[in-house]
């Protein structure tokens, strides 16, 4: 779906701690992102509702990185347990 020769890097963000539902700080022009959690699992939602540690789409540390091409400003994340980190790369 995405190839490196067709995207323009627009920035990087690391979210930690994720003790409460946290939104992204999306750079201007970003249309999609690449996300990977480390340390602990993370849950996310993109419908404008806050995820909780038990409700939302589970992103596990063992999962491959996720490409997301929806409404970036609607994404919110929370850790399932302490010490989760989310790395996000933005592209246009």
C-alpha cells in the first residue's frame, strides 16, 4: 500500500507516559503515519472516543508496526500497563 519512494517524511513523535488517553500532535500536511509500541501494549481508537486500558484496538509490542491512513487528529492512545512507549513517524 505504501512505498518509501512515494512518501515525504514530515516528523517523528514519541508518546510516553500513556497513563491517560493521549492524542497525537500531527504535523501540517501529514496524511498517514507509522506506529510501533514498545515496553508494554497500547490500546487505540480513532472514533473520537477515549480508549481505556481494556477497551480499544490492541497494539501489542510483538506486533509489526502499523501504517494508519485515517483521520490522524482523531487517534488516541493509552497504555495497557505501565512503561508503554509509542513511536510515530508522520508522512505526507
